[in-house]
């Protein structure tokens, strides 16, 4: 049944489950690659499937401007448009709007801002954000929220929490698309009292899932992890929990340990496009001359398309010569690392060995 979330096993706070969407079940914990403009950069949908992707992201802000949600709807919806038959989650565009806060005017009705495409003035409201996502036909639509930067004064943080609550009510009152789930977003920065206030109200609205927003925006790692652990326990166990914007292996594992189920980030694809690989112990910069004659794979034992066929020396050659294949191989590898990480976490939770798994990552 669409919207049902079955928790199949727990190990401490970590959970392994299945979220049922209109485009099939999604096993959790799950990493969701970001396809901002209806494409995970440099990767074909079939390749994503082969790597183990179950669900991808699209972005309401960017798709609203190019090519337009109405046009995508006329062309059969986002799944058909991008050739992806798995689940899709769409971001409301709130993060993109508020990243432009220097040119934005915020009030309780919505946000007025300048488009990154042509500088023209536009206004986003909770109702418009939901309408865009309804037209896109995503499986999961995110509520429109206010995402303040780290270190903002408490009064402004309180305003963001209050406004996020008001907007969440309006998003919840908007009609979703057929079979479309809607997730609410909890804000509050690293202030646990505000987090608790925000979570209590968002949960009371009866969303299909709940997101922890407003982190990885400049706070310390320690504060991020502490806030994640506390906030996850403020959210109901019977609904999926989603950490917005985390994609480094350590961060994902710590969030899973805190009881979070879903994650997204541009990190693995962005690192690939800038010539770096995720490996045990950190990152490998393939532009480094030390790899010029290194015949080893990026990561010993990795079964991704890059590691099973090519050497560090060859991939470095491609990267330094700006050959697109090199950046594609690194992107495929980095995504494989994240998919393999969460797959291993699911298996460890089911086996009751998650702590041991966590200690090896």
C-alpha cells in the first residue's frame, strides 16, 4: 500500500525498513542521488539501476524555470520525461530560494527572489511549491520551509521555525498528486528547544514522513551529529526519517546510527566531476602526480565499473586531459560507494551487527 513504512529490523536506534511508493518499494536506509535538473549528472538511468539506486531526487525550483513543470506534465510527468521508472523525491525549492537570501524578500506569505537564470523577479509560496511538485508527478513531495544559515541569531531562527510551521500547514492543505506522499520538514538549527517545538508541530500535521532540515549549513560536525541524534528521537518511529543534504560516508553512517532512514547529497557526483574518488580513509585526488603510474584500482575490492577495469593511472590521465569518461568513471565509483555503504548497513542491521559494521567504516 502506497505510503506504508514497514520497519523490518532494528539494531539500537538504527532501522532497516521498506517505504512503499507509487513506483515501487524503497528499502531503507537508502541514499538518494541528486538529479537536480531531471538528470543525475553524467549518469544514465540504466547505470543508476545497475549501481543499486532505488530513488532519485529532482528539484522543484530548477525544473519550474527550466523546462517548466507544466511542460513536464504535458510530456507525461517527470518519470517519463527523464526515463526513470523508480521512485522520485522532489525538493520544494526552499533551499535554493533561501540560498539567495541576499536578494530575497521573506514574509509569512512566501518569498520573492531573483531567478538564477535571468535575474527576473519571482515569488514562491507553499501552494506554488506543492503545485509544481504535483505537476512533476513525483512519488514524494517536500513541504516548503525556511532554511536559515548556521549562526543566525536566535530571534531569526525562531522566525524561521514559526514560518516553517505556518507553511507546513498550507502545504498539508494542498492537494497532492495521485499517490504522492508529502514529507514535512523540521527546522531549528542546533537549538534543541526549537527543534523540539518544530518537530512537535510538524508531526501533529500528519505528514507521510519527516525530514531533518537546516543542518550541514555551516554548523560544526559535532553539533550536527548531536542535533541529528536528538531530533530523530523527536520524530515518530512509524514514519520514515530523512536527513536533507548529507552524503559523506561517515556522516551517513552516523545518521543511520541515530535512527535516520533516508539521505541525499550532491557530494559523490560533485567529487567525481572535480576529479576525486571516495575511498577507505577519505578521498583520493586523481590530479595528484603520485597516481601517474599507479596500476591499482581506485579502491581494492570495489566492484564498480571503474575499479573492475581501470587503473588509477588511466583515470588520472583521463582527468588531467579533461576527458569526460574520467569524470564519469569517478562519478560511477562514488555513487557505488554510497549505495554499497547503505546496502551493507541494511544487512548489518538485519543481522544485529550494525555496531561492528559502523566501526569499520
